[in-house]
C-alpha cells in the first residue's frame, strides 16, 4: 500500500509532480525542489494544476516549525496555502469542473501549495477574477480574506466608522485599506514614509508614518484598530478606541488569547483573526476586483524553485503588497 504523505490524503501510484518540500523545520535553505507523487482528489475535492502560488508570512512560520503542534513531524512536508490554477480533475460532490480557472486558499495548517498540483476542498476555491492575470490572482486569497474577516466579521466595520490600519503597506494591509473603504469607513493607514504614496493611492484618507509618530501618542478615537503588523497590543492602544471599539490582532500569543477572554463581555473588545478560506468571500473579492474597486499589489515574483529566495524576501518584512511564486 502507498504510504500517505503529509501533503495529500491519497497519491497517484505512478504520476509525479514538481514540488518544493521541507524534510525538517528550519531556515529558508530547508526548502528543497524535488519530484513527489501526485495527489488524487477525494470526495468534495478538486485537483488543481497550480500555475502561481502566493507566499505568506504563515508559510515562513510553518517552515520554521513554530506551529509544530499543528503541523506535526511527518516529512516531507509541502507548505503554502494560496494557489491559482486550473481544475484538472473533479472528485465526487464538487461543483467545479475540469478547465475552470480557480483561486483559493488551502485551509490545512501547513498547506500543500508549493507544488505543480494540489488537491483542495472545492469550497476553499472560487472562480478566479477575469480582469487580472492568474499570477496576480494567486496573491489574493489568504491576505484579502484575513482583511475581510478582521474588518467585516470581527470588527463589524460600518459606513462612517473610523478605522486605523497598522501595517497598511504589506500583504494584508494593502487589502485592508481598500476593504475598509469599500465598507464605507474613514481610513487612517500606518506605514513608513516610503509607502505613504502607495497607501494614499489605495484610498487611505490619512497616513501616519510610524518612524515619526508612535501610535500610542495619536490623539484620535477609532471604531476599529486592525493591528496587522502586530507590534502593539490591546492595553497599549485601547485609549484610541471609541467606547464600543474593537482591536483586532493577527499574531496568536498567550497575551492576545488573554485579552480576547477578558474583554469578551466588555464594550471595548480585543479579537484575534484566524483566517479561513470560504467560497463566499473569494466570490466577494472577485466581484470587487472585476469591478475595479479592489486593486491587487504584487511586489515581486520568483520561480517555484526559488522559494527559498522568496522566503528570504518575505522575512525582511519590507514587502509592499504580495510575493508570488511562478510554477512555470
Ligand atoms: N492570523 C491570521 O489569520 C493571519 C493571516 C495573515 C497574516 N497574519 C500575520 O499578519 C502579519 C502581517 O502579514 P502580512 O502578509 O501583511 O506581512 P508582510 O507583507 O510581510 O508585511 C510587510 C509590511 O510590514 C510593514 N512594516 C514593517 N515594520 C512595520 C512597523 N514597525 N509598523 C508598521 N508596519 C511595518 C512594511 O512596511 P514598511 O516597509 O513601510 O515598514 C511592509 O510593507 C504577519 O505576522 C502574518 O503572520 C496572520
């Protein structure tokens, strides 16, 4: 019987594919291009021929082994969540068909995206936007859904609300600025001076340069603070919240879990966004992208074999928008 690898429940006995795997947790050098068995879709899944892959800080965290409790010790492991490509096989119980161009995010903790093919639950995918290249579509799923879930679902941003976005020029931030505007908010974006032009073009009403102003000293009130970069915490910024305001953090830690628990029944609340891919939200993104209301900012592209270089770049924390891998 074929051993079940970490990246797919079932594999094809003969068909192979290119992939980048890790054989242990560690630095970018552990990312190894190789050939592995091709996965086979099970009920509810489709097999996607991946053309482009979005790189996220989460891929780096998984590669470093920071969430081993969830990602385990079974190797080889394929990391990566964001994909865009073509459905080549549809399992039973799926509503996508062979030939559909799709984009989406694999919800499993480690992912299995850095490969030529990936099996994905069809509800974690949607038809790709038609107005942008697949390369650009691959940059959308994880980051944009994080922004939508933080702002619409956690902070319940409404028209006229004042929203502060810290880390507005990175992968999640560029979507957060635009999504907050789509939700009707007044947006204050926080980034360094080199990105002031970018976030203004994306719709920010006001920009704070964090190299000149510490957010703690800002004399304003916000209905929602989305701490995308995650270098503050609830107590440090709660004086900037309106009486019913919400602070949303992105990085799981004992502190944020405690803040979420102790503010659960308070008017000013702390929340932690944990992104999940959903068809409804990917459809929402596609409609706004195709209508020209949501712009996707891709900073750099690398080939799949250069995934280690892409990780080194993401680890600088200087990316403007998203980083993408090209399967080729
Ligand atoms: N919980 C979840 O479900 C979830 C989902 C997605 C992401 N995340 C987490 O969210 C964080 C951000 O993700 P991302 O994809 O947006 O990261 P990213 O693309 O790597 O962010 C890079 C951006 O961070 C900005 N930055 C650097 N130092 C900063 C500072 N001190 N203050 C404000 N901005 C600063 C940089 O702008 P400048 O060059 O202008 O400094 C750069 O544009 C990561 O920790 C990621 O793991 C969590």
